[in-house]
C-alpha cells in the first residue's frame, strides 16, 4: 500500500514540477513582496533528484524598489523538498543551496547588522537573521562575501571561494565556514561553532568553538582588534583557538600561535619578532583569572627565548586587596627584558632600569607571591638564577656568570653563591673585573632600624692568579651615610705581576696606585694579608680614622721602583703598606746586571714632594755602568756617548739616586766612577782609546774628568772631559802617525803618504742624543807638518810644508756623514750607512776638486766634480799604477762632471774638455764636449764581462794630414786593452773639411782587436774597410782591407790635406794592406799588401819637376817635339788624363807593378818595374804610346797644309791602331823621386818612318825627315 502511495505522490510531485516554470511571474511577485525588494528570476526549472523534488532558480537579482541600487546577484538557488511535506506541512524546503552569491554584510555604527541591498522595514528585514535558526540546512557555495564595518571604521574585507553551512536540528545550531582571505593579504580561515539553547538570549545558551587561520597577514587582520596604542606593521602567522562559553559568557580559551617576521609598534617603539610560538590556556576562576603558557619561545631583537613556561593568577578579595602569584621556568632574562623595553607596558623609570641593567641569565623554578591588604604589602620570592650577568646598578656590582639559589622577604634573605668562570666588577672600587675561577659562599642580609646589614662569614674565591678566604661585614646606614666596612682577607701564594688586578684603586690615591701598578713586575708574593676597617669615605686613613694594612714578602721579584729606571732583578724584600706609607727593605738584587749587596728604599710618605732614596755600590766590569746609563734617564745627558761607543775594563761605581714619586719633581743622581785600564771604542769609526786611567764624576751638570791618560792607534794621548750646557766635550791631544793609520786601515793609498804630524781630536756629544736636534761630531785637525804626499799636482805636498787637513764625522740620524778638506782646493762630503751585516758602507759622496764647496748629490753613489786648469793623465796613471792596482778601479764614483782647461795624455794635449757621466745599473752614460769630440757615450760598468762602448757623436774632428804627427809616437794603449766599441758620428771632420758620417766597430779577439767595420759615407765618397790590430810574439801588427769610391779624388785629397795637386778624377780604389806597429804607426816605408786603382778624367796640377819628367811624356800636343826628341816643355804645369788603372804589390815599403797605365787624350803610358816607397826611388820601364792616328791629321795640317792632312786622314783609316803601335817610345826611368834619370831606349824605327815615306812621297813629295820645324808650325 505504501509503495502505491509513494508512487502516487511521486506522480503528483512530478506533475507539479512540470508546472513550476509557468509560475515564474507569480513567484517573482510573491518573493518581492515577502523580501521587500524587487526580485527578478532569469530562469526557473524543476526536477526530481532521487525521491526529492528540486526547484532551481537561476540568475536571481534583488534590487531596492525604485532606487535600483545595491543589487544582490545570485547565480543559482536550489530548493529541495520532502515529498511527505506536501501533504503534512505544505510546500516548505528542507534544504537550501545558494551558489555564486556576491553579498555584503554591513555593521552599522549602532551595532545592528544588515544585508546590503535589502530594506529592513518589515519583519523579515535584512537585519533579522532569526530565519537562519529554523530547522533545516542552508548552504552557500563558492560565493563572495564582503564585510563592511562602520562601527570600527575599518576597511572592507572580502572572502572569496566561501563555503558556509547552517544546520539546525532539535534546538542545536551548527555553523561551519571555509573561505579564502583577499589575495593581497593571503591565507584562509576555518570556523566552527556549535551552540545549544536560545542563542538570541543574553544568558540561556552554551557553545564551543574552533577557529583556525593559516598564513594570514598579521598586520592586516590583527590590526582590526583596535588594541590601544598597539599596531602591527608586518608578519605572517597561524592561529588555532578552542573556546568555551557557559551561560553566554566566555570561560576558557586555549590556543596555539605561530608568528614569523612580525613588526610590532607600541607608542613608536618597534619590536622586530623573527618568530614566536606558544601554547596558552586562559581560564576564568572565582574572583579572578588564571593564565598559563607552555612551550613559549620567540626570537626578537637578536635574542632568543627557548621553550619556557610561566603563569599568572590574580584574585581580588575586597576593595583594595588582592593576591598575585607568578611562576616561571626556563625564562631568558635578556629576551624578556628586550621585549618589555619595547612593549611600553612599564613606566619609563622601569624601562630605563632594564636598559641599564642589561640582565642576562636563566630563571628556573621561580615563584613570587604578593599579598596586599589595604596599605600593607607582603611578599615572598624564591628561585634559582643560573649564569646571571648584569651591568652595575645602584650599589650592586657588575656581574658575569654568577649563579645563586635563595629566598627573600621584605625583611631578610639569604643567597647561596656559586660561580665557575665568572667575574664581578665593583666599578667604584676596582679598575677591572675580578675574574672568578670558582666562588662559594653564603651571603645573608637583614633589615634593621639602623639600615641594612650584609654578612659573610666565609667566602672562598679562586681567581686565575690567587686564592683567598674572606670575612666580610658591611653596614649600610639608613640615612644614606658612607658604608662601614670590616673585611679581613688572607691570600695564598701569588705572582707579583698580577697584584694590580686586585688593588682597590677606587679608594686609593693615584700616586699609590701608580707606584703599586708598576712596582712588582714579576716574582712570588708570600704570606699576604689585608685588613680594611673603617668608614670607606675616610680611606686610606692617613689620619688614623681606620686601618688599611697590607703585609707581604717577595722572592725573586723584579722591582720597578720608578719609570725609565732599570729594574732591580731577583729582589727579596719585605713590604708594608699602612695608612698611606710604604717601607721596603731589600736583601739582594741586580741592577743592570750589576750585583747589589743591599738596597734600601727608605720609608717615605706618598704625598707630593716625597722621594724614594736608593743607595748602591757596583764593582766590576764598567759595561754595567753603560747598561745602567742606557736604561735610565741619565741617558738623556750621555746618550750620544752611549749610542756610539762601547766600554770594557774594571771600574768601581758609587751610586745614589733620589727618585720622586710625582712628576713635579726631578730625579737626583750622583755617581763617581774610578777607571782602571778601561777601553773606550767607537765602532762606527773603527777607532778606540785604550788603557784609560782616571776618575770620572757625574752629577746634574753631566760628565767631567781631567788629564785622563790613554792610547789611540798606539800613540799616547791626553784626554779631558768637560760638560757644556747642552753637550759633553772630549778633547784629546797626540800625534798622527801614517804608519799606524796604514796598519789600522790597510790600503795601497798609504804608499804615497809618509811621515807624522801633531794632531788633535775633538769629540762633542750633545745631551739630546739621537732624538734631539744636536749632532755628535768627531773632528780631526792637523797642519800636516812632517807628512809628505807623493802625488802629482795639485794633490802632492812636500814633507816640511804646511797644508791644513780637517776631517769631521757627524754621528746621529741613522747615517754617518763625513766632511773633509785638504788645503783650499780639495773638499769631500761622504755619507756612510749600515748594511744588512751592520757594517758601514758608503752610500753617497761628493769629491770636489776646485775652489768651491762640496755638496752631497741627491742620488746614491759618489759624485766627482772637478774644475782644473790642467790635468796630466799619464802622470796620475803612473802615480797610482792603474795597470797593476785593480783596487783603484773599484771606486764608488757613479757620477761626475769634469771641466779641464788642458788635458795631457802622453804626448797629446786636449783643450777645454768637458765630460759628464752617470752610472745607471750596469753601464755609464753621459756627454763629452771638446774640440775633437761632441756627443754622447754609453760604457759598461765592467768591460771585462764583454760589453761594448757606444759613442753616439754629433761630430768627430781629426787633424788634417799636414798637421798629423805620428812618427815615433807610441800609443798609451795595447790592443788587448781596447774594449768592444761602436762609434757613430753624424759628421767626421778632417781638419776643417767635412767628410761624412762615420761608423767604426771594434771587437775584442784573442790577441788583439778586430776592426769589424770602418766606414765613412757621404754623397761624394764611400770608404769601407775592416781589419785588425794584433800582437804576435810581442810585436804589434795592423791590417786594413777595404775600398774607396770617390766622385772627386782630388777634392778628397785636398780636403784632408794630403795633396792639392790633383783635380777631379772619379776613382775606385781597393786595398789590402798591413804594416808592423800600431794603427797610428802607418808608414809607406814598411807597408805591405796590394792596391788596385781605377781613375777617370783628371788633371795633375803643379807637377814637381822630377815627376814631371815622367808624366810630361804624355803631352801629345807637343808630339812634334817628341818626334824631334824635344822634351824641354816637360817642366810646364798641368797634366790631363782620361784614365788611370793599375795593380800594385807591396812588400815592406817596395812596390812592384806591371799592370799600371795612364791614358790621356793623346797618348797612353804603361809602367813596369819597381817603386821604392821607403827610399823614395824608382826603377821603371815606361812605354809611351801616342794616339797617333787621332793626332796626325792635325799635325799634318799644321805641317803641310790641307793636302798633307787629307793624305794623313787616308793613312789613318787604312792603318788604324797598327800605326799607333808602330810609333811608340820606351824610356828607362831610374833614380830618386826628386831627380829621376830618363833615358830613351827606343825610337820610332826606320822601318816605320820608311813606310810612311813610301806612302806619302808619291802624293805629296814629302819626306818624313823633312817635316816642318817648330817655328814653321807656330807660324
């Protein structure tokens, strides 16, 4: 039956569902009236899902009537019905689902709520949500909800993808919601509420709730809480809350909080929280509340609070009475203090105290109970404080790593102190914290009507340097008067150098503290005790108001009794300080290595004007006195003596020192030194005074001594010592013995100096020493009477002559300057410095030869400056024996500037020579300027290593041939002495003639020097040669091979001064010559080798009569005279030629040729035979071959007229060169060059002339023996 009924109902429901769309208009009108707004439905449809009918309203909008504003838009509303409700309850949906709604809720300023867009003028107004409490299920899916809050004036907040479920059943209401917060703030929320009872009443309901927020922007959402003066500017967090309401009141909240990178601001104080986590439980109790946290931790402002717990409970009793209980465990005091300072929850005074104290440590198992009843407050506190550290505050000292367990009330308390590796700093008492290795003790305090009393019967304190046992009582008067102390301490064995760490400097005079700080540097302190009793403000009880006493003994101590003075080493002494006075009695000790039998530092007041009086006696090596002076303020007066001298020998020293304890007073020193065979040495000068006998006194004026005896360089010397206002002067008189100097400072230099002379030496030592402006000087003076200097001018000196010598050495400034003068023409300035071996070496110097003063160069090395009228180099070479004395070559001169009026070197002399040079790394470079050479040079510093000399010259001037005098002169050099050298000169002059550019390259070889290149190049001439200069078997030999090409040999010979009797003639000469001797020993007398010559077109001018007899044979213009054997014109001037060519072989001054000839326009001369270059004689066969065929027409014309000339022309063409050969002459030339004998040994033969007769007579009737005479021709 039920199945049938159900089927009927379904059919009815289906029918109704199919009719629903036709009621769309009626439904819109009905809903508009019910809601009070204009409702528009875009589409309506119905269906049955399972057994439940469902109606879907799509595109629903709600607008206020007439205004058409605040439109509420819903994508879809689905209504589900129970089929049975159609019969029993009517059409009432049991489930409503709204999808895609965009709705805004608004809270007005008066607190009432409204759905924006719906009026509230009816019962079902937008402000009435009671309809949500009816039974059923109401869902909102995938919707957007905006919350508008006018009550708090906060910005709107919109939740997206919101899913909300309201479900009511049997008087219980449930709300579930999930939604995403806005994208710009991030995060999501989950909310669950379950309530029972009448939730619209003020008392009759109970509920439980859960809230969760993940990854929310803390600054955006928690700021909506509107906490007074508190804001959050950044941060991300997670929150979980569980809450309980009973009778409509919140009774418990539990939760978890996690926050990261938050910025909290309270009254302009910002707190940066890197992280915070906590579990908390708040609970309402009777007349109050209770709050507990677990696992509370955070990281903020550079501090970390690890997991901890704390709790508060507050209950009120009646008006003005309350009870407060607090507990804490594992709290980081530093972290809590930092948070409280930024919280602005405390008074400024408290915040300031927290900032000053800077408390650190861990508080464990702490509890505090405060009870107030009216005006009476009682409190009790207990706890454990571990590793507590703080800055000082009030009268509490600064502490570090102090642990305590204790309890206190408002009346009394106790604390069990304990520390390991801690410290305590009484800033007003000690200068530094007292380091605590271990601390144990019980401290008690009690409040009395007169003030507070602090007691400790036994405090054991171990520091790294000392152990102590202390009894202590301090009274702190209630009226604020100075504390009264009664303290007694006993100390174990300690090291004296640590005593300043434990001096109560804050209550001691500065003088006492300063002296005690430095008095005991090292050593052992034994049997030490301290008693301090009295009012602290009266310390150090110099008037007897209390007692301050320190007693101790020392062993193996270093006693520093005053600054700048040498310490007493190994001292054993008994020391007592009592009420501002000190007494020290020393038993043994050493001062500056000198044994002191007893030392007494007399009892003295530590007030201003007091002295420590020290008496002692030293007997032994005088080195101890120097050491003592070096380590004491006495050094200020004798510092130069101490810096530059050393002593040895036996002495007895009686010493008294009165040392002030304040800077206003001066030290008083007196000493008497008895010398017994003492030596005083000056290491920098390598000079000393030996066997010194006498007495030296020292007082406030300085050193003094009279007629001390000693020896210097083996010579007796008398010494006086006297003080000046700013220096000490040592004056010695004796003799300067050259042999002693030579023995002391060996050198070949002394070989040229002999004799001895009176001299005196003065040593002036300024009191200021190295640190002052004064300089120590050592001056040697002598007139050199009795000393001979065997050197060339201008240095040389006769033994009995006077020539002042002055030498001064200046000590100080880290260098050793030396000034010297020799007469008025030689000065020197030198500076010596210490090398790595602590030996003095010459750094820079200046040697000036001339009238002006010397001055040091800027760069290192020695500069030579000379300005002299004449200098003989050979004489100085001989005097100093340069060839054998290699040490003289190692002079430190590295720059020079020399002006020499006349420089002599051997037999040569050069005028106005100016030479400059500077050594740079491995070579010398400079300029030379003289009448011969102008240019630059570069010379290796050590030619023995194979380097070469470079001469880059502007001009090089050599004497002309006529001015050159080589005969008999020997070079001062050997070819083995000549280094590798390259010479370039832009212009070479011979005399005043400019020849061209010169290049010469010389290279060393095994037995001499090779001439690699020797060239002179100009537009006119090209000279190229190479050769060598050697020594074989002790004999010099020079060879030269090359060529000379000249466009005008005559001009070249004339310019060089060799000869002016040749004009023109281009020439090509090749030669291979050698001769015994040096290059400058060139002589035709010993010349050997070969010469090839080719010359063209030239003229010999001013032919000498003797030679003219030979070359006059060429004058074919006088052929008629030659044919008539008329040679009278051979002495006339001038001889022309077209060509000269020949080859000569020379042996030791004898030349032989059979290939030499000379051609002129009219004839050719062939030479065969010998030419004596050494003896200037000749033995030649000369063949003269006239160019007859060329000259006969002319001669014929002159002799016989035109007909004869025509006939000769015909003969010339017929006979040609045959005729020329047939008419040649031969001559025998012999004898001296100045008067040669010419003998014709052949004529033109009869055969030759007969043939001419036969040819000429048929035509002209002319006979050769009837040629015209000279007179006829001339006519």
